[in-house]
C-alpha cells in the first residue's frame, strides 16, 4: 500500500475474471468457519429466499438473466451474500424439491481500488471467484465491457452494490449510481441483437445488521477513547445507556467539527460559516451540526478538486469518485510503463507528484466517511445499532486524522444479519422506451435507478 500511494506507478492493469470452480468450492466449504472466526457475525437469516430459488431455476433454464443489487453498509456484506447463495439458497431449494445445478454463485463487480488498500492477493481471489473490476471515477471501458459480457453470457448471474461504496449505516441508503441500470439495459440490448429470448431483471437485496446483545458498555468505552484522543475530558458513566451516552456523542461531534473547521480555515484558507452564528440561527443542535458538517465536507472536497483542477459539480459521492480517479491518474501513469526509460530525476519527480496526490486525496477520504451522515439519524430511531454506527464513523474519522493504518475497526459486540430478497425489477419492460432515442434511454435508466432506490429503502 505504501509503495502504491507514495511512488509513481505504471497504469493500473485490468484484472480479468478467471473463474476456478475448485477454488470456489474451497471458499464455500471454508466460508462459515471464516465468518465465525473473522467477523462478529453469529447468525445470518434471510427472507424471501424462495424468490431467489425460482430466479436461479429460471436462469439455469435459459429464461432470464439477472443482477443482484445489494445494500452495502459494511465490508462484511460480500461474506453475507456469499453465505446466502452457497448455504441458504440450496437449503430452501432442497426443502421445496427444486433441483438447481450447483454451485449457486454470482459474478460480482468490485472496485479496482480495493486490491490497492486491501492487498494484491484480493485481486487474485476476486478473479478466481469470477469477479470483474471497475474503476469507479471514470468511463472504464475495459471494465464495463467485461461486466457487460458477463451479464449477457456469464455462467452465473451478476452481483453489485449500487451505492458504489460502504456508508457504515444499516438504515440509511446512499444515492444509487446509475451504472447498475445501464448494465441491465446493455444486457437487454445484447440479447435483443442476438435474438435471444431471456428477460433481464435486477433484484434488490437488503442487508441489515443488529446486535445480539446491546453493547452499551463497549460503546461507552469507545467514546471514552475518542474523547481522550480529541482532548475532551473523559466521562465515565456507571450505567451506560442512550440517555447517558447521547449527550457525550453530541459533544464529541461538536468538538471534532470545531477542530476541523479551525483546521481548514487557518491552514487551507477556506471560508466556513461561523459556528456561533449557525448555532444561533439554528437552535436545534442536531440540525446545526448537519448544516456545519455539509459546509465542512464541501470545503474539504474543494481543496482536492482545486489541486486536481476539477469542477465542483454533482453529489458529494460523485465528487469523491472524480477526485479518487484524478489521484489515481497522477500516481498510475503511462510514462512509467517502461521503468528503464525513466531517469532518476523523472522518477523522483513522479514520486513527488504521487505523494502530493495522496495527500490531497486524504481530504476526499475524510469526506467519503460522512457522505451519508445526517444530524437526525439517531434521533429518528434511537436504537443501539444507529448509535454504534455513528460512533464508529467518528472512530474512523479520528483514525484517518491520526494516520492509523492497519488498525482494525473496533468490534462492539456479536451481530446477526437479516438479508431480505426484494421483488425483481424488470429491465425488459423498460427496454422499448430505452431504445427509442437518447432521451428515452436516459429517462429509462433514471426510472429504473429510482425504482431500485425505493425498493432498497423498502427493505430496511
């Protein structure tokens, strides 16, 4: 990771899918033990698995092509989805007397950046499992062609996270990226050209985490750590509960926000609204926090965008993706393909640019952690899950500021997972409107994306 970030590199290479059935079998055998060993998950349940059984039956009979569009609150989501397909779908199929050809699997789309921070071995594993990568911040035509071909011709259905990245919140869905719907229409187009009769569907899949036992004591301990790291007096309550901890969480959030406002105002010359004026105009502390947070996130992204000469347009998520891609373009460069042809001075200058690009991307990474955060997430539904998720987002922010690398995210307690399979959304029904003209195509993609957003929200 360090070499990748701080040194100029040849361009990122596409990692082609190279599905290996023996490796998949090994992964499926190991998966339950891996989940118990490496995650806090103790139980995975699913609703409406019968829908998925029927979809796989139709897929294997050559009647449909489909993509699983799953929620992505945590990095554990792929394990949960793999458990659903490898364990729960065959179990329900057997109980119904439905014969399915094993293995039950999906070609999944993953972010090409994951092997950069998780390790190159992740790319090797993803490839052998039939995954295909996409660079999110640009028109990655090689990656898109691979995903498009797999959707129409792959051995398995597809799977992808339409939010594009984790947001840390089980009950708050980030705005969806339109690429999932677009891939669906490309599949329908390819089938139509080949005169194939399959229908094309997108299947929403909800994933929700909850604690087996409410971990208020663990949350209190983590809050104490964050207070100490932030320079606040450490509070200790004997009876940890939402009533005793919420004021501490709010005070911590306000203190961190003030520190970051001063940081960006003093050292990056950003103009931010005066906290006293905002708090005076908006007496509700949660709403004032939300307004100040949005202004801070915008200022932090501006620093990255100005360095990379990018326009500030679109949602925070869209802007983060463009900054990320611009950073990769500064680090992974064509002129470093042939290392022998690069002089020592050119190499040193390239490393300098890579180091500076990484420093500017740091601001984007900070914003990325907060794109789905609102001031009312806990107040709307004051559960221990929402409280824990918000506290962990603050932990992640402090870890980024401190530069803690390789530090594992705190596990606050054992969790159970509820997966819900939604009703399929038919791409084929929208295809006549899509193929009329460009305006119709754009509207069809927007309509399906909107339908998928509502469907995923309905699965919470």
